C-alpha cells in the first residue's frame, strides 16, 4: 500500500463497500449512512494527528537545529568555569546530575518544572562534555517552551558524549535507569542514515510514566554526529488528545495500530484501559487487535489478542485489505462477521508507520 505522509496530507476513505452474503437495500442504506459519518469524524481525527504527532516531529528537528547552532557558538569553558561545574553536582553510580549556574541543590519532585543536566561518564568530564553542559545552559528554556506547547511527557537531548538534558525534572535516582543513553532505544531509533525523525514502537517507560512512544531526530554539524533530540508521548495522552474527535459520534471507535496490529491507543475508554492494563502487567507492549489466526502470525511471542472480538475482526480485515490494496492510499468498507457488522474507515501514514482504523457498529 502506497501511503502518503500523514503530516503533509491525508485522504481518508474511498467510496467502496464490499458485502459478504445477502444484504437488503435497507441494510445497504444503513451502511452508506454510517460510512459517511465515520468519514467525517475520521477526517477530524487525521487533522488531530497532524497537529499533534506531526508537530512533535517538527519540534525535535527544530530543537536539534537550535542546539547545533548554539554549540557552534559556545566555546569550551575555561579552567575557572570547569571548577564551578565540579562544585555543583551530585553523583550516583556512573551518573552525574549538575545544578544550573546559581541554582542550589535540594529536593525536587519527579517532573518538577525544571531541567535536569546529566552526564553518564562515571565522573570523568572531557572538554566536549563541558561544552555540551555550557550549551545546555543556553538551550534549556527552549525545551521548557516546547514541553509547555504540547504538554507531553518528556523532551530531551542526548549528545554523543553521553551528556543528557531533559525537561521536566528527572531526579538522579530515576536518571540512573537511562545509563548509557547512547545505547538506549530512544537514541538508536533516530534515522541517522536519512537524517530524519523516526518513531519507536510502544514501550514501558523506565521512569514510571507508563506505556509511551518516542520520536527521535538526529543532530549533525556537517558530517559530524552530535546526538539526538527526543520527545515522549504516553499512550494515554494519544488517546485523549489525538483521538479526541472520535468521541464526537456515539458508538464510533478509533484505534491506532502498527502494521502488525499492535495497539497504540484507542478512543474508547474500555479499550484504552485494556491496553494499559495488559501492557502494564506484561511490562511491555503486547496487546494486539488480531483474530485467532492473525495473532499466531505476529513475531512477538508474548503477543496477546484483545478481548474485544469486534475490534479484532475489524482490524484484521483492515490489515488484509491494506495489504491487498496495492497502491491505494486509503480505503473504507463495511465489515460483516460473527462478531457483528460495522462501517470502517482506514487511513495510514509513513511517519509514524501507523494505521487509524475507525469503526461504528451497524445493525442489519
């Protein structure tokens, strides 16, 4: 299926209805009416995705560009400044937490409205690390502004020198879980080859924020790699903000899934609760919308099918239709099966490579 970039443009449905079994004219009318409504709401859902997750991509790129610019203008601190840096830090294991100039150390809550400046260097600070820290002093207000603009979980920067800036506050006792940051998934997921942002599969946040997804963009100064800028979004935030349009129509549900059916988020409260509960128990993203045959094909040996039979059946058919559609950008259809009938609209994106499957049960 040839998919157009969700952030640039997103056509949502073609007017194709596929029926299985005998269907009356009245049944067909109900299907067409339901599909029309699903299309309208799905269009608004796509707009929310473009405004939300699309802007997240652009923000990490912009922050990375700003860091590159500021670092080029920031010299290595002199001996006096280095001494001052070494007087305002605390360390646990191989992780060092620094205070900003003029800032006093003291108890600060998890995600307090302040940055954390860290170095995962086992107490050894090269000139490059000091230069990164000096640059952090100048750029952290931009991270604060970016966080306030979207209100998502975290915005952070990792340099190739293992220096780490994160907003809001990450206490030292929680920061040790990120060691060594350049080897973590949020760093390696960045598309270094094409110099573009890329999204991670859902995972359990080590700092305790629950299930989330991360978008990361690499930073370059000419041919030299400087690091990565990342943003985290919890699955709960996606369901509440990105899929909000799906609550406009009674009985309509939208789910975000990966190409293999892995559940990212759902507009329906019960479905979202199932995602949170199952994934939290497994400490990994393991819930799929697949039928019995489909779940057997996923590569994740710990994969679990949802208990919602209609959601499983709808997404299963949607994935098969997407595969069969070839070069079709989008598609819409009426699902009919043992778990019930539903008007379905499916749209896809290149980045992140997710599908929005919206469906509304219909009585026939």
